[in-house]
C-alpha cells in the first residue's frame, strides 16, 4: 500500500509537486526559499502553467483555512505574492483570478489576522502595473468588504484600529487599481462612492457616534472635522484643480441656503480654509461669481435675521437664532477676505468695485428700502458689505493710487463716510487707511499722542511718486472735505478720532508734497476752529478731542517738515496747554476715563495754534504763505447733502415756486407748480441732463482757456470785469443814498426822479430768509 502511494505521488503533475515542496513540515519554519525559487523558475519557463499553479495554491489555502492551519495560510499567501511580483506574462489574468479568490477568502474570515493578511496582499497586487487588460474582473466585493472593515467595532481598541487601517489601505488599493483602467466599472459612480466616502469620513472623525456623510450626521457644525477633511483633499489634488473643489463647495452652500446657520457657517469656514490652500488665482475663471455667491448668502442671512423665517412666512417651522446668523455673517466676511488674498492685484480691484456697487447708499441713482424695516435692512447690509470690503482691502498693495482708488469707487466710498451711522463712518475710514498705508506704518499711529521725538517710531517714508501727486491733485480736496465733515459728527468716539489721526498722518507720509502739507495744515487749523467757534453745539468731549487731534497732528507734521521755527511754535503751544489746559492734549482726552473740563468758554489765546504765525514761519522756508494764510473752507456738494438722508424719498428736493428776477418788467410771482408723479419723475431725469450740460460747459471753458489767443482771453475777462463793476456800482447806489425828500422822491445828479428807497431795517423778508 505504501508503494502504491509512493507510485501515485510520483505520477502527480510537476507544478503540484513544486507547490507542495515550498511548504515545510513545521509551518513555523516559514517558506522553503530554495523550493520557492524552483517554483518561480518553473512559472517563468512555462507561463501556461501559471493559472494551474494559482488554482492549486488556492485549493490548498482554502483547505488550510478550514482546518485552522493558519501558518500554512501565511506561507501560501507569501508564495502568491512572490509569483505575482515575478510574473507579468499574458496568462497572469487567470492567475490573478485565483489570487483574488484567495484574498476574498481571507477577508471573509472572522480572524483579524487573516483579514489584515489578505488586505496586505491585495495592496501589493494593486501596486503592480499589468501588461494586459482584464475584461471580466470585478472589485465590487472588495469595495464593500474594505468599507465594512473601516467601520469595525471589535472589542479591543488595538485590533479595531488595525482592522480599520487595513480597510482604508484596501480602499486605496481599489481606487489605485481601477481609476486608470477603462475596462473597469467607474469607481466614481455613486454605488461605490457612497461606500468609500463615508468610510473615510468615519475614520477621520474622532467622535464615536458618527457613521456617515457630513450632511447626514451634522458634521458641518463643529467645523473642525469638516475643515480637516477638505484640507486633506486640497493638499492631495493638483493645484490647477483646486477651483473645482471650491466650486463644489459654493454649489453646496447655495443648495443649503435654508439650512441652519451653523451648517452654513461650517461650509463657509471650509471655503475660507480651502481658499488659503489654493494657489494664487486658482479660484477659477468666474471670480466675481464666487463673491456674488458669498454676498448673496450674506444678504439672505440678514433677511433671515430680520424676518425670523427662512421662507418669509408669518409662522416659520424653524427657529432662527439671531446670534447664529451673526456668526454666519462673520464667517462669510472672513471667507471673502480669504478669497481676495489669493487674487492678483487687478482682480482684487475688480472685487472691491463689485462689493462697493452692492452697498445701498441714498442717492438719486441708487434706491434703498424705505420704512423702519427697510432702514434696519439697509444698515445691516451697509455694515456687512463694508466689513467685507475692509477684509478685502486689508493688506492690499498697489503702487498707483489712481488704480487702487478709481473715481467710481472713491465717490461711493466717500459718500458712505458721511452717513449718520457712526459704525459706517468708522469702516470707511479704516478702508481708506488700508489703501493709503503701503509701508505698514498704521500700527505706529494707533495711539494719538504728542511724542517728542518721532524718530523712535521708525517710520518708513518714501518720496511722493508722480502717480501719487496726480492722485492728490485729482482727489485731495474730496478727501479733505470728507475728513473735515466727518470730524464734526457729534456721534464720534475715540476710535473715530484715532482713525482720523491715522488718516492724516498716513497721507502726510505716503502722499504728501509741499502743496499737500500746506493743505493738511490748513485743514487741521479749520478743525481747531470747529471746536473753537462751536457752531454745531458739540459736547465738551468732542471739542476737546478735536483740539487734541490737531495738537497731535501738528506735532507730527512739524517734526516731518523739520522747520525749526514751526517746531518751536508748536512746542510753545503744547507747553502752554500742558500748564493751562491739559484737557486739550491727547494724553488727557484719549484715555479710558477722559480728564475734561466743564467749560471751554474762557480759553486763553496762547493755547491755540495761530494760522498767521504758522504761515509766517513756513513761508520763510519756501512754503506757499498766501495759501497757508487762507482759511480752509470745504465746498459742500449735492452728494454730501444726500448722504445725510435716510430714505430715497428725502433725496429729491424741488423748488416749486419760481420767480423771475432777470426781467424787471415782470412783477407778478409765478404760480406754484403742482407736485405730481410726473413732476418728480421729470425732476430726476432733468437733473441728469443739467449735470451733463454743466460738465460740457466746464469742458468748453477749459478748452477755450487752453487754446484761445491771449488777446481774446484778456478781452473776455475785461468785459466780465466791466460788467461786475457796473453791478457793484448799482449796489452801492442803492445802499448809499441821501435821506428821502419831503415829497417822497429825491432828485438824482442828472435831474431824474427816483423811487423812494426803503431802509434795510424796514424791509420785510420771508421767514425762511431770516437768520
């Protein structure tokens, strides 16, 4: 019987004998390497036998698993791995089928070690680039099984962690093996991704109770987990594809526009972090669409906050928490700044123009919501959009101020500077400062003080460029006017004065030539006059703040100009204030508890900066003394007056009673014009036409003085002067007359009777004309 068995053993196929020989008598001895080399050589020499070798190894492995002979199982898998690495012939497809069958058998086992063993073999297989395509291979089982391993709930933490890690590695192997194989089912199909993505998210999330997608398990709300997930994604993909992730997040934000504020805030926070990781300019071709989406969400959040409903219904099914909507709004503003920081300068300028165009301002060309609810909505929208604009402008660097602050942008921005709301004015000042501060000097002026030596500030000062000079020639008076009018506001508090001081100081450093320095000094002296005359009945604090603001700035500019006599005058006034009126200095005003006086009616002249003295000392150093001695008077524009209005209905002022003063024969007053809808409409339309006519008239005057001969200009001016003189003579004739004769008339020098002139004090004036 023994001989028969030996004879039968000798008749077994050679590949089976070679396979049997790689297994030792004791599995702890491991794979017999010399026999493994013989098996590998045989497989390479006879590739047509490779599929049979695989089938036989698979048969032995399944038998050993059933008999719990796990040592031989490990040897069989090691042999399979070595054969896979060595053989790349056309017949490997049939061998792979046997290999995958064995891996599946291990993965189905309840033994963690066998599951891990099968996973490791599959990962090695996934790294092999096959020479021939496979038409019938399927990986559906492996996707399901590896996903299941990712959710392992084994009692022992260490083993549970190993199983989950093996599941993740297995999913990586499946994706790597199938993503570039056109013959395989698309791994990106929902049937696969709905298993893979939750498995990965489950293991990224530390909380044990989470089980699936971000939306399904409210994982947007803690934000930390969602941010970590998308950081991994952003760092994993190539930079040129970053904008695709951002567009997907924007679309998801729009789709969840009526979700809870915490969910929307989580999505926006992820957007913010993704934008920081994205390479410069990778937001994509539709840059403005990104910001349009964010601003639209901001506007919706404001509506939700005010109405308390997501669908404008009287009774809402969802409770909207105001503080959560505010948190979402702040997240949108932060994200707006994050996106802008990745953009090149020209795109950033476009974004700022776009945001500014969305700010509702009271003007003839921009309607705003009326009523109490409309005012609240307008105010919140203005504040949020200006905060967004401040985020975008922070860190903005542009050498050409004409490019950074074009007229279309600056006009609207300065219009907001004169709004009644103190917060809006402060935002506008901060935005302007962020544009002007191109050398990082702003922090050095955060505190208003009369420092004795400004060299300790280590200011970065460059010579004013030609572009800056052109900008100031074009816009300086506009800036001065708004600084002057803003300083008069009664609702100003310490941050407003600090911003005004920073604004004046930065203009002096960044944009100043001699002409600008002269105008800034005139402006600050005019601000001192506001506090001194007090026509606006400002409180004591505001007046002291204006005095202190002027003192701090003149102390700074005197040291920047380095004119000894100018410095001496400023120093003398500061010393006098220190002794006689310390409440006029910033050190006593801009503190937590201001040290003020009850009355400012009895100040001695020595505590004021004198325009005549400053004009004298600076004029001797080459500055324009005539301009210095001329008091600064702002030119109020229609825009300044409109900015103070609260509603669009108040921005239209019509003069309905018209009296012709140019025709002396017409003594009757024209009847009052009836106010109708057509009248209002006509007034709005006509105002635009009048503006165009006035602009054209100015252009013709400038062109005439540029191109006309000198003799023609002189003749024209002479005629105008003669006409003016004749008008003055008429006025003098009327005002300076002899007493009336008893007959009620007087005889002029040429014998012509004239009407009796009524004395000024007897004249009857309309009530509106009496001051």
